[in-house]
C-alpha cells in the first residue's frame, strides 16, 4: 500500500474532515462514532484488489479508516476489474473493486464453484475521461467519431481522417487492457459491442501509465477514469463528448446528474460474505458508506447521490444479513 502521502497529495482538506469525527485515542467503548467506524479498537488484515478506477477510492478509504483503526492492516491492489474478480473468486481477497458489475455468465460461476458468497455495493460514481496531449487541441468529439476511431478494424491514423477540420497530428493511442472494467464499459457504450476494439494501441491496467503516455506523446490520446484526469488536469486536454444533445465534458456535476452521456457510471465494491463475518471488514464497509462523500473527495471521484446513499445503506444491511 502506498504511503500516507497519498491523501496529502490528493486532498489534505478531505483528510482533515474525515478524521475530525474521531474519538479520543483511549476510546474503547463498543459502538460507532459519527464517522461510522467502530469505537472498539480492532485488528486484523483486509485485502482488496481489482479496478484501477476504484483504486484511489479504496486507497483513500483505507487511509482514513486507519486513522481510527491503526491496528487494521489494509492492502489495496489494482489488477483490473477482471483480474480482481479472478483473485476474489479464488478466495485470495476479501473485497473486490469493480468499475462494472460482476459478469453473471463468467465470473459469478467461478465464485459459486469456489463457495464464495458476496454482495454488491455502489460506493461512488465515475465518468470515463477522453483526453489528448495538452498540445493536441481537440474540444469535442461525437460518439460516432469516437467509434470510428476506436472500433475494431479502425485504420484512423489522425483525427483529420475523421474530420479534415481536426488536427492532422499522427495519433498514439492509450487505453485500458482487456482485464479492465473501463475497457468493457467504453467498448460496449462507444463501439456497441463489449470487447470490440482496435488492437494497435498501448494498453495498460494501470491508469497512471496511460496518463504518463498521453502526457508525454505529442499525438497522445486515450481514455481512463475521471479521477486520473482530475489528478493531472493541468497536464492533459479534456475532450467533450457529444451523444446527440450537444457537447458535454465530464465533471463532478455532469457525472453525478448523468448528463455526461454515455460515459458516466457507478462503481462498486464486492465484499465476500465470509470476510464480513470479521469485525474489521464489517466496520470498514460501514465506514465507507458513512463517509463516502469525504472518501470520494479525497480520491477526486464523484460522490453518491442522496438516493444512492440510501440504497447503499439498504444493500449493505442486506449483505451483512446473508
């Protein structure tokens, strides 16, 4: 797990808000604080892996939780949504991060075969940001233009191949690998078929590598989770998307209200039933629901709507009751 410098870089103010509700260091009475964390000092280990999009949220949640529960060790990995479910369904992790729902025809049977019961919890919202190098001036693309660029078999070498008014700079494309939920979502929404994509692009399950690639290449263009754009907004050019109702750029407001179409989506955490029997995991998940807005702010992600918060509370109670 990365050091506590993470929150200082991402959102020091959100950290201060998150820990303001902590009780005294010698608090040991059972119950919960206003932040949703157990006042009983817990110990143990929690292992989390999965989506690189959800990684900043899970990392921020872990660090904020450990301010109140320093004896709970939490490790957070980012092997992609598909890679995370593979580990989760093999019983190697307690919680799986996902930027899409579990695949009922592929992944769910693996969990069932291994006897891994689980629940799905919506923890934040995200938009897929389409970006270019800072010097590649592109303000907006239609969904049809994005499909022409990214669809399977595309031979587009520059945006001018799509529209002569667009830059003729030769493109270097960057995007998520096939284990990524972002890849699944983008290809389904833009190309019309999940998994359908041109293959001559530089792929990575690590969104930080995609950011670095686009930033450092004059023809760099790619797509990844909005929080990664937010963290490097001064070094990238954000492209708006026109799905037929005019150009909209992703922001916390347009993602939360759904006007950034079709690339807005909820993101999830999947705790296993067995893990939730452990008090440290149960307390951690309850902490997330109680503090999702502070965590989302720290991770530069988009918080749940009030309606989503109420649903998350209901869903977690149902998962805990299984």
